[in-house]
């Protein structure tokens, strides 16, 4: 039986929500925000004085890889969900390229069971599409599963969907949002062959963005958009990494009405190809981190709403795996604990407002996926909240990294701004550097027919 949750009263918060910052108290009862008011009298089971701090809705990360089942030497749902919560992420949507991949309804449900046992954050798991599981994909329940994931270019794990007839059927019949990884496979393969011929296995890492090229991204994203327009599919293209692809997206309609939306990831906003020199394969990921010409176009496109959400594509691999030569070093980097700090860095440089960060990391994912009562610090919503001290400074080090893989591309970096408290579905999951190990998040629910 569900125990009644302790009530929480947050006083003196500067609440960042719906484009405004207002000072108020917040009263939370039984998982939900019951009252937001200038001053709330009375007491609660737990009281937090947020004076001097911001209070924002918890971040909803619509793209993470938590590696369970089957790849738990890299990460597991519990380890990475703890890291998420420490970084202010209260809900995650996890990708199907686990082992085995989530290609049947039964395998998908197994992941929900694992999360129910151990995840301190709210969770949802994508159903995986392949060239031969369409009937199974079409059984996915739009109200309890975030979306269908189609790798229209192969990456970690073998989940490529490249059969044109399958793609056509998928886009024509999907009962819900399709999220795509877009890199044209033939283009990538041809580039790989050319560089292999020249350098063998040890291709210098700086060529990664030329192998996983701009052309590969554009070709595949263009195909996805064409298919979506033809079939009126609800398409969400993941991790846009090039200036060229921005032509495919529009800000003409409000997000609620868009049928085609796009995600940008913090690493594509933050890094560019110059960093292969010092970080090497640590920042090898797919799509590749490109040069500054592409990087510099992404933040403006986020600000003017051609790009809709910010996510991480958190994709941990072990340090040892990352030490391999080019073709053997796996793609992906761990990010979910540090995503808010990356965005706060842009805020501190005057390049984005706090309100816009909250829009793109909290409100917009909730709108895009039609998540039931999450993503806002408002009465009637689930209490997914983050108390943020904007002045606290800290340095990323092995001792404060919560990822199972134990490393971060930000090691040694000093960040300004620190998560003080994270409340997940009305439970204080993280407070002053400590986890409540008993907290479990909820399965996300979607307001779809
Ligand atoms: O770099 C990446 N790593 N891109 C992906 O699409 C998959 C991910 C992973 O699972 O490692």
C-alpha cells in the first residue's frame, strides 16, 4: 500500500516558472503542489528555507541511456537516476538500446519493473523499433510509454531501422511520438571506409565529425521530416548537431501545435571540435560534436524556438572502454548530473535567461510528450522541484561524480550554481548533498488518447 507522503513547506523561494520569477512559499502534500502563495502560515512535516535560492520545476530529460538490463558494467538505472536527481533532473526517458534491446512489450515492461524497484527519479522507457518488430511496436500504449525510438542511423547497439518499407509503415501507423536518431548509414559507412583505408584502426579522433558528417545528419533528418509530413506523424528528432538541419524546423506554431519538434543536447551546445585535442574520445559521441560553425548556430535556434527541448543523451561507457582506438572506443558521454550547470554557465554569460532554461528543460519536454501534470512549479502539478543555490561554487571531481562509470568530461571544472534539494513526486530525494535512499519515483503518464 502507498504510504502517505510527508508534507513539505518551502519558504521564501524565488520561483522560476512560466517565464516569470516570483517570490512565494510552496506547500506540498501527498505528492502534489497544493498551494503557492506569498506567505503560507502553519507548518509541515519537512520545512525548507529557500531564502536566496531559486525554486524551479524538476528537469525532464527526454533522452538518456541508463544501460540496464545487460550493460550494467557501464551504468544501471539506480546509479544513473541518483546522479540525475543530484543534478536536478526529476524525470527521465530512457532509450531501448540495452541488452537485450527493448523490442518487445515484455522486454519493455521489464525495464519499468527495474525502475519501480530502484529509481529515485520518475521514469519512462522508449519502445524500440527495428526492421522486423512493427506489429509489436504498434501495441505500445501511448498513455504509459513516452515514445517509440527509431535509430535511422546505427549507434551503440545494433538497432538500425533502414528498411524503407518499415520506415514508411512506422511513420504511417505509430500511435504516438516517434523519436529519431538521424545519421544516414550509407554516408557514415562510406566515410568510415575511406578513413580506415588511410589510417587503419587508429583514425585520429578529430576526424569523427567528418566521418559522422554534417551531410549524414542532414540527409537522415530530411528523410525523417519528409516521412512525418507525408503521414502527419508526431516526430521528435533527437540531438540536432548541425546548422544545416535547422532549416528543417520552424517556430511558426506554438509548441503545443507542432507535429515536428527537435531536441538539442548540452554537449552539442557546449563543446566544439577543438576539444577533441584535449578530451579525445571522452567526447566521441553520435551525432558527433561538430565545429564552432555548427555549435554557434544551436543556442540561437534554441532561443528562437526552432529547437524545442534541451536534453543530455547521457550515454556512459567505462573509462577503459574509452581508451580504445578510434573504431573501438564507444560513442557517448555521461552528462545527466551536470546538465543544469552547463546551462547555468550560458546564463552566467548572459546568453540565456533562467526562465528560458526552465522552459526548455522543464516545460517544453512536458508539452512535447504530453506528460500528465509535470514540468511546472504550480498548484495541481506533481511536486517535482529543485532548490538551486545560484551562488554556490563547486568543482567536479571523482569524489562528487555519481555516475557508475566514475568519470566526467567536466572533471576539474569549477561550476557556479548548485542543486541544494530535489523533490521527486513530493518526496525529498536529495538534500544538502545527501540522498534519501528510500525514495522511489513514479512512472510517467501521458495525456494521449
Ligand atoms: O553517442 C551515442 N551514444 N549516441 C547514441 O545514439 C547512443 C549512445 C549510446 O548508447 O552509447
